[in-house]
C-alpha cells in the first residue's frame, strides 16, 4: 500500500510562514504544532520572503502605493 502525501492549502502555508518569519517560536516548535517537518516550514518561510516583493509590483492587479 502506498502512503498518501499530505496536501496543505495556501492559507495554512502562509500562516505557518508568517509565524516562522515572526520568530516568536522556534521552527521546531512550529513544525510540531503544525504536524509538518521543520524543513518544510523553512521552505515555506523562504518562499514567502522571496515572493513578498511581488505583492508590491505595479500591474499586479492590486492597489498601487
């Protein structure tokens, strides 16, 4: 029997990434709370930080500041 992979929705990933960026708890504590591997939390955090600048690009469809 093959193991099924967990799939997390974008809202869950974003929440975990924001918590990791805040740094109130360690990545290990967050991973334990979210029931994911600490490396996964680190990946979501890095992705969020890298993609955050895209939120403020002109022409993205959001409001311009």
